[in-house]
């Protein structure tokens, strides 16, 4: 995946989490609502975008007891996430 495609996917995911700050979902769930929102992308694109957001500490990856991995917005970096989205909007 090109860096632009990855960043576009990461931005869409981050925008969703900013609009829904209490949301948490699995990789598969996020890929599904991206498709529902007509955001182009595959499971692999979603995985790479989430990996990027986790590495930036904007999204938290949590492992549940049932081996399910859930992703959610990192509330400690909410303002950083908002600035990143605002910067890309300009």
C-alpha cells in the first residue's frame, strides 16, 4: 500500500474515533464500517492504518481475555489527534 493510501485510511479511522470517542472495535469491525461509510479499503489496508495510528499513540490496541483485539482512541492524545486531522484538512 502506498503511504498516501495508508495515511488516507488512517485519517478516516481517526476521524471516526474523534466523532465517536467512546467507540471501540475489532480490526474486522473497523474494516466493515469503513466499507459501510463507502471508504475504500481492504482488511489489510485497515490493519496497516491501525498499526500506524497505534505507533503514533493516537489509538490504543487492547487485548481482551478472549483473545480479541480491540482498538479505541487514546484519550491522552485527543488534542494531538484533533490537530493532525485539522492539519490534513487544510
